[in-house]
C-alpha cells in the first residue's frame, strides 16, 4: 500500500513515507493521509523526487505540523532534490523497494532564522542544485554564480588582469558591489568573498537570496545573500577528472575532485579535495584584444601608449645649453630614437608620430593563470539523543598572477630627473620636474608580474540539539576564518637607484661613473652605473635595469572570530498553526594587518616611495561586533475563503560596533495564498553595512587628481566661499589679483582610511522592498512562474571621497565638515587635500526579476518514448540605478556602462532546455546580456557622450551518459558554441582587453570533458 501517514507521538507528528515498489509516486492521483484525513493531490506528490546523492534514507527528521503545514511540506519535501529555478534537473521520482518509513525535517530556509518546511516563502530565492552544477561544465563556483542575471557592476573575476590576478571571483548582486553581498556556508558568514574558495564537489545546492537580509544575517546583506548548502549524510566515494581547452588551443584547464562520505546512525563525515588549474590566455591571441584600440571622433585607431621603448623626448621652445632650439632643429615638439642607433647624438632621433605608439596588449592577458587546491571535511556526531557535535573545515590554497606590459616611465609623473650632465644625454637639457618631459617604456625590466599566493581557512564547529521532547532547538557554535595573501612584484625599479643612474655621470679612468656633483669625481656614488635611458638594449643599460630591479614582498592578513548562540521553536498556537520564535546573540572580532617592504611604503611628506608609483601604506586594526536578534513567524489565517494561508514574519536585530556606533534593523514579511496555487509575497527590510577594517584603518596613499579650484580668482574680502578660500584654511596673504589656478590642473592629495583623517565612520543604512507573486498551477503539473519587483535605497554610503568633491562641498558651505580636509598656502594656493573614506552619498536601484520553469510530462512521438524535457528562464530588468554624492553630478547607470560604476544592462537573463532519457542527458543553456550605452568611449566627445553597445547571447551545450555497469558518468560540452566575441568598448574606458572583461566571455568557443566515477 502506498501512503503518506501522520502518526502522533506525544506532541510530535512525523511525516512517514512508505516505500514498497519502484513505481513513480506521481502515478497516483491522490494519497490519503491516515489519522488526520489529509488529501494530498497527485500534482504535489509528483514533485517529490530524489537525486542520486540524496536518497530517502538521508531525509530523517522530526517536526511539528498542522495539516496545512503538511501540505506545504510535501509540496517541497526532499528539498535537496527539487528542481532548480535556474535550470531544471531531470531525475525521475521513484519509491523504494523496502517497507520502511522516513521522516521529513524542518529546515532553516535561507533568509530566515525560523525552521520551516515550506520552501516557497516571502523570500525571493534562486536555487542552483547539484545537478545544475554538474551539467554546467564550470570548474569553479565563481564561473557558475557570475552568470546569474542579478549580477551587475564591477565584480572581479579571473579575466580581470590590471588590478586583478588573485584568481578570485566576487559576487555583486544588483550591482551594489561585492561588499554589499554576503557569502555564507550553511548560513554561516565566511571571511572571504571569493566564492572560488568553496569546492564545488561538496556543494548540495546554492541559494541566492535576492532581498535585503540584515535583520537575519547582519552587516553586508544589503543586495542579498549567496548561501552555499553543503552535502550531508553522503555515503560512498566519487572521483572526477575534468579537462578543457579553447578553440584556439589556449586557456587549457585541468581539474580533479575526490569526495568520500560515511554515515552511521550516530553521525556522518564527508571529506574530500578538489584541484583546478587554468593557463593564462595572452591578449595577443584574440583579434579584439591584440591591439590597443581607441575610438576618436567615430574612427577606430589601433594605437597604444606614447611611452615607447625608443623613448619620447619633449622639446622646449627655447635654446638648449649649446644655444640650439631643438624644436626648430627637428621641426616638431617631440622626438624618438631611430631604431638601431645608440641615442648619444642628435642625429639619432626623428620626430615622434602616432605610428610609433607602443602596443602593450600582447604582453597583457585576458585570462589570468591560477592553480587552486581546496580541502574540506564535514562531520557530525550525536553525543546523546538530544545533543550533536559538528565540525566544518575548509582550506583553500591559490597560486595566481597578473601579467602586464613593462613599466611606462614618465619623468614628470615619477619625479625623476635625467641630468643634462648624464653621459648619454645628447640634448643639452634636463628632463623631469621643473623641466620638459622624457618618457620611455622600460622593456629592459621585462613584464610586470604580480605573483599572489592566497590561503583561506574556515573552521565552524559547535553543539546543537533539542530541548527535551519539545519543538525547541538550540545551537552554540564558534566560527573562525583566516585569510592570508603573499604577493611578490617584479618588473619595477627602485627609483632611488634610478635617480642616481640618470643623474650626473662622467668617465673616471675611462669607466662610466655616477657622481652626485657634475664633473667632480670625488663625489662618485658607490655601486652606481650610469644608465643610457635613450638606448635600453645596450648591455650596460640591461645590467643597470637588472641591478635596480626590486621584487618587494607584501602580506595581507585577516582573521575573523565569531561566537553565536541561538534557539528556535514554537511558543503558542493560533487557529492557523503554531507561532514560532527564533532568538540569537553573537560576538565577532575582525582583524586585518598589512605589511610590505620598505621600498614600497609611502612617505607622506614626499608622496613617493623607492618604488615610485607602486607605493602603499601599512594597515593594522580591528573591529568588534556585538549583536542580538529575534524573529517571529505567525500563521494568521489558513483554509478560509480568499486565504488558503496568510503568514507574517517579523525580524529585529541590534548591532553595536566598537568603532562605528550602533544600528537597529527590522524586517516585515507577508506570505498570502488567496488560493493554493498562488503565492503573493512582500518584504520590507531595513539594511545596513558596517565599515570594514580597511575602510577604517587604511594608511595614507599619495594621489594627484585633476581638480578645478572653485576659489580660482577669489579676491580678499569676498564672502562667497569664504570657508574654502579664506582664513579657515590658512589663506591669509591672498594677492590682490586673487588666488591663482593650480599648475597642470592637478592638486596634491592624500587618500586614506577614516581613522587617519580623524573621520568617524558609521554604518551605511537603507531599506529594501520586494513584492512578488509565485504561481504553481494545479491544472498544469510542473509549471512555476514568479515575478518580483525590488527597490533598494542606501544612505551614507561608505566611499573614498575625491579632491574635487571636497572642494565643492566646502565651497558650498563654509561650515562643512570637509573644509578641514583642505590645506592652503598663505597665497591661497592648495597645498594638500585629504581624501579620506567617509559616509557620503546615496544609492537607489529598482527593477524586476522574472522566473519561469516547466517540467514537461513524458510523452511519445511516433510511438516511441523520446525522454523528458524541462525548460527554465531567469531574467532581471534594471529600471533604475542612481548614484549621487553631494557636490558631484548624479549618475543614472541603468542601461549604461561607465568606468566608475561598471556595467548595468537593463536586461540580463539565462535560459535552459534540459533533456534526459534513461542514461542519457543533454542541455542547452543560454546567457543574455542586454544592450548598453558606454559612457566616454569616444575620446573626442567627452564623458557625456555614449557609444551604443549591442546585446550579446551565449550558447552552451552539454551531453552526458551514465554508464551504470561501471558506475561512471561521462560528460562533454561546448561553451560559447558559436564563438561569440565580446563587444568593443575601447581602451580608454576599460581595465584591459578593449572590452568589459567583468561581463563578457573573452575566451571564445571552449571544449570540455569530464568523467565521474562512483564507488
């Protein structure tokens, strides 16, 4: 007999599933629940299915249920095996042979602290199940998650070379930034936002919550949460091997995973290791990135950098030391060395033209190299019937690098003087600060390579259990995260040595010698060899470059210690069901420390360091957090006209920080089913983000930003702008002609964290609104449609303020707190402007999410079974994304790309068609990136002009075969099957590769294969 039974045991009811045969449960039109007389429609039972890894045996639990709750429980029972919204799995539903019963557990749903059995809640969640992960062909979690339609903005991934190279993949939901998307493992915060650190072979599913959840999880959960749910009670072992290569024979990848699991009545353990390696792809290997492309006046120019290996010498319109006007001599304003000459005489040079520009692209990469090993172990053991101990351990080690073109020397920008008395200088001129400029591409130093070694460890352990024979459960745990990253940088020169080598020099006993005083051999500089900057291929120049190279070491360390205690259970009953309460408290301490070689530590007085533009600052500090929280779930109505169910969920969290004040955040969520098939949901949440340690304690860093002084021309006695221009900033001796304009339109600035500037940061704060509907029609089995609208606004955003904004804010208000950040000389000229991290600005975004999934019934064609199909669609529409800062223009980013904020196509989406028949499976996955307007792409038209960029669609195909006799699954796939190339955004506004590498695929058609053996 096939039945689902409810049996009372004291106050606990247990859902029991009888198993007698291998017939699909969905064949039965209805199942009668004995004892309570509950009728469960066939459409509900047909949705219950089991994956190969999640058998009925693993789903043991105890729960308290009303009849109405049971119906919801069965609808999405065996949740670990349910269909994903992103793409539907195709495992059939079968009962088992043995006559045994299993219990269905309540679980804590992502976005709530309340244990429930209904997975369709007020929270809009996209779920990627294990079947989707396996068929995607992605080797890392980052590759998979970054395809989500809700991703936008500037999240880093391994395609980012300039400023990247760590191998990390961040998640920027809603485009609000990776620091406003919270990453969790089984509901627990992790120290690193890099999702590639999480091994794919231990993931059961990924829940992506697209709603603010600060009352549930605390800081950072503004745009949403990505919660990685781990495999549990796994029995057996499996090994997989993966290999892939691009259509152009590069970008080779290899991967291997091993997973082992063992379960007993009292506990279980799951452990394993994963390894993956990706080779770099040089930018020169793709047509779109082979050259530095610029757009100017509508014309595409294959140009490059004016910092060229043969040098570029800028000539003054005045006589040199020999009385020669070199501009008249050459007939142009700048010259470059003729290839093959040694550059020591004037006739070795000719006029510089645009055709001489250096193409730096071939020495860059469009996929950074990375090699990663992840190790994990998860264990739980029942100490008593009511107490269980558990431990989760994750360790990830990544070796990666960024590779960019050789260093571009700029005498003015780098503050380096090539002396008129340098042995190899034929021009009779000084070059550098106070003189004309000399630029060069230092090819003698080779590529600039930043080698990174990153290790991330996460340890979560604790005790959990029941309060006797009640519904109440408790959990006491400790969570420790450790992040360390070592970096070694090559291809840079020690500027102190370079200044000596380019300074005065002379022959001493026939030997080229550096001297500190021109013509005075007694001032010879020990160990210094004069450098011929005009001819880098000279053997002597090569030796100088090698001796002056520096490979500074840097280390960044971060730790997070957290202790949490929570409990949840039922407190009383309403007619519609029991009211549940969750309570909790936590303490967390975050610590960061950054150390670096002295050669790259910024001197705040000079604004430079020995390694020139690679300057940085030390950092150390900690931030502690204390929080208490509560959540109440109340079923208001059930089984009445126009209210099949009506539930209310209310949450509250109080957070106190040792350096950032305190904040209280709440949420109210409503779930209303006017009929069983239709869910109407809404959530209003207060959200916040506390400043992190780096934002608080970052040290000083030099800056030379362009800025227009609003006090230019200010005369003594004027009242307008007195705060910015008058005595409050020390301008006490302003000339009668007024304050003069800054030289070169630039100002000296010092960027820093808030503490260094004496600014007290507070948490960002705002609200998140989500309203939507979910329709699961009983008249069409397997169909589900959802539509949600969202709005998020955020005040007091934590941002590094720029010099121009400081000037504008102070000029507009003499009492502005930003006026003290401006320091002026007595004549009113700007001395220095502080650019600290502050609370300033507002973010507003609104949009819509659409979800569709349909699992077709099996059917025949021409009398033959052709298998089963499933289709899915996810799409996001951005209606508004505005960023505003007082004193600066308001940016409306929806439908636009900008260097400052990244890519915000109004529409992004994914779609899939899945098929399976017996041991065979196949899928067709599509990813759509809508059209945008690129701001400032045309250099001739300025930042307010836009370049239209068309939409892009990628197609991926996968085929699999499960060879049951040898317990092996074989998979092959083609990603970007039609070799769609990324659109051109051009060099002026992109980080590398002439396109937006954060959004588009740069590799092209890619083949992969995988074999998985189970033991």
